[in-house]
C-alpha cells in the first residue's frame, strides 16, 4: 500500500483495521530497514477463512499462556504462524501476541527455563534459541531494544548496521506512523525522528477513532 494514502483511509477504520494497518506499515518499515520480510498467517483450520493481520491481532485473548487467535467466521481458535523471509531463506514459526512477547522477554520462569537471562543473549543467540520470541518481538516492537524497554530491561546490543543509510528508508513512514514506532524500528531516539518530520513540515501521526 502506498503510505501517503493510509492516513486518509485511517479516519474511517475500526480498531481492528487500525491494528492491522499499523502492523502492516511497521512490517514495511522493518523490511526496508532490516531486509527481512515478515508475514503473519492465520488460516482457519476449520472453515479455511484467511484472517487479515488486524483480525489475527484482535483475536488474541490477551493471555500470556494462550497462543491462539479466533476465527471471526466460525469461532474456532487456533495458533497463527509467522512467515519470516530473508533474501536467502524462508521460515515458518509460531506468531505470539504483543503480551506474550513481553511476558517471555521479562523472563518469567513459567515461560523460559534458562540459566541465562534472555536480555543478556546477543541477537544471533536469541534468534537461534528462541526464534518465535525473537521474530514476534521484531514484528510487534520493531527491534529487540524497543521490546526489552517495554518490560523495563536494557538491551545492550545494537542490531541495526550503523553504516546502513536508515534515514532515507524511514522518510515514507514519517507522519504515517507514530514517531515512537519509527524510532523503535530504527533504534534511534524519538527526538531524531521528530526533528526529521518537522524539517519536512509533516504533521504528526494521529489515530482517530
Ligand atoms: Zn473459521
């Protein structure tokens, strides 16, 4: 979707649609910044209806122990998947909801049996040992640093390659997503994003509803 159109459309959208749109826009930005494509997949095992991103998010029970979403057509609950693609590979993993990601990153013992706190694992190790947590965290929060910050933990590793030209890549997102979301994905301070947006005289993102 062309990002310029999204803001006008958004004024008529329901909460479910807005959740989905914001996720879709975030995934575009993640792809641009990280060269990684994420696609949530929710196909109902009973009636074969394919859920939109918004339906998948809306269908979660906000329960850290329940990994299922609900089919809006027939009501069946099932665990959605996340497809992760790089130029070299394609993987299918469980898709966790934002709450489950945070519960697991905060290392509650019921979720992760590990001797090493998860926040001390470098990105490569975290990705290898806990692929579903890692990829769901990127999907919902844009970076590990941003996801750990949500549970009050400092993640000392930087994932983004500082040599990459991230500024060019975030310009289409300015004003179409909250500055904080863009900052999280780019792993920079929100002040930098706000300044870039104001320099271009772009209004800040507003969720209407
Ligand atoms: Zn169904």
